[in-house]
C-alpha cells in the first residue's frame, strides 16, 4: 500500500467518522427533544393523531421496516467490500439507514404522543450504529487486498 493511498484512506475514514458521530449525536438530540416535550420543558401541546390501535399497528409496521434496514445494510456492506472506493458511500448509506430508524421513532412519538415508542426505535438505531459502524482496520485491510490484486494483474 503506497503512503499516498494510505493518507487518502485515513482522510476518507476521518471524514466518514465525523459524519457518523454527528448522525449518532442527532439521535440523542431527538431524545432530548422527546424528553423535553414529554416532561413539559418544551411547551408543545401534542394531541395524538393516531388512536391507540392505529399507533400500535404503525409501531409494528415501522419496526418491521427497521428490521429490513438491517438486511439492506448487510447487502450494501457486502457490495462495498468489492472495492475500497465504495467504502465511504456504503458507510454513509449505513449511517442514513441507522438514523432513519430513530427518525421513525420521532415521527411515531409526534403521532402517538408515547415517548416509550421513540426510545424503542432509538435503541434499535443505536444498536445498528454500534454493530455496523466502520472500522479503520477493515478499511485498511480492504485497501491492501485491492492493491495486491492490482499489482498481481500487471
């Protein structure tokens, strides 16, 4: 692996890492918003737009969709493994799909008024961030494999 490609990889990973950390932080900002509204610190009057049954059905539909995010992330990570230049894009997609689960919970909170629903989705979102967060060692290994493949084809 050349020093230039290593430096570029480090820079790409740092940028990706900062974006990922910001997106994780946004999930905690949503939690602060939910807590602030539900405890009356933020003066917003929530009127549940959904009945209890409709809110429960919506919650299960969104949980099913959130489960689908797991498989979508796994698929795109397998595709990204084929080329190091796809790693940042795959990571961004992973971050987006992980954060989307938290957004589902936020929307459900606004529709149902139930803060516990949000925290279920927040936990799933943070779990996805935890298990799918990119690791530099994996990126470096992939770049090394890619450079070996290129040098052996010459």
